[in-house]
């Protein structure tokens, strides 16, 4: 079957983007996350580019992919070109929408922490409007059109200013109805359903070890792919969830949830405000932190 590429034509921009991301991450899966496509789509685009060039760009094995000498030679030039293109696109974006502030945030943070604070943010920045995108990974500010990001991380990121928004604690939370049925001891907790978030699946084990409740099997219970779903299940009385103090604060203050045990464990990571080091938003960082501090 003939290739969809012709040697008389240049390769598609999508194929070059797929190769550059896969080469930079040395992973089709990570490239797929960055470009918001499937790993299969990345592999297909890379294969089309390899057909056009006439040689492989990756050594493929059961352990993953490895750059060939040809891809090692091309990667720095392509990365620089895409960075310059991204800078130009961002300049056009800000010129066309000078009052828009774009924010990327972890879905749980976007829904449970950021959304309730949007009225306060809007009042502080009355000449701007906010656009929010929920995603699982911090953005690459050189490649994605975001001004700010809110994610849990304990690592510094090259080219990014990271401002810690405060420390959180891990604590079990449940609906008041469960407490009325009796939930005060290790044996009581052993008799109810544990609720788990997929990403933070280890939090029950960590908290139980910290609390000395070693007789409880932390692997059992119901698991949810979104923290907001697990939280709603806890509010509905389906079981007990390990809450992050920042994300459950509003539900605790309104009485939708209660904390049945007086044992709190410092969270292993911290909510961070991220922005490019050369961002025009840096001079407004103090106002943002005042509004978003945990």
C-alpha cells in the first residue's frame, strides 16, 4: 500500500509535532498526553514520517522506544522551531484577547477549589475574564496557551515559576449520617466502605499506617476515576473518603461532611500556582495568591 506521504511534499505538521513530542519524552504515551491524542495516533504519525524520510526514527522494543542517531540530530532543531512557533501563537493570542486569563487545573482542583473562588477572582480582576481547562497534567507553557496552572506537585519545573499555595492535610471524611450510626473507633471504621480516588489510591494506606489502624485492609472499597465523584459518594453516605483538607473544606464548613477522627496527616505534595517565568501575570502574583491560598 503506498504511503500517504509523497517525497515531493513536506511532511505534515501533525507528524512533526508527534515525532518531536515522542522524541522529547521518549514515550508515545507521554507524547499522546501532551498532544491530547491516543498513543496509537502518535505511533501512526511517526510511522508516516519514517516512511517519508526512509529510515526509522526510533528503536522499538518491549521496554519502550529509544532515539536513533537521526532523531537525536533532528530533535534540538525541531524543538527550537516549535518553541518559536508557540511563542508567536501566544503573542497573537494575547494581542487578540488581552483581557483573557487562561488557567489549566487538575479536574478536582478546578471543580472543588477554583470554581468557588472565581467570583472573588473576577472581582479582583474586574477588567479580565477567566477561561478554565481541566486536565490531568501540568501544561507545557511553551506549547499550550495557558497563563496560569494549578496542580499538586513537589517538583520544580524548568522555565516555570512555582508558588506554593499552602500545606494540606489528609483526613477521613464522611456524611453526618455515618457518624450517627457510630463511627469512632478502628473497629467502627473496619465495618464501613472505604472510598478511593484512582490517582490518590495510596492515601488510605498511608493514613491508616500513620493512625496505627493496621487491622484495616486499605485495598478494599470503591474506587472512582475522579476525586469529585468520590467526594460526592462520601456526601451521599456511601462510605468514608480520605479527604485533602483544601478540597473538602467547603463541604466540611457547610456540614455536608464531617471528620470522624482527630488524626490528620500532612499531605505528601502541595498545591502550586504555576506560570511561565516571563509571564506578564507575575506582577499580579500576590493578588492571585491572596485569593487562592489554601
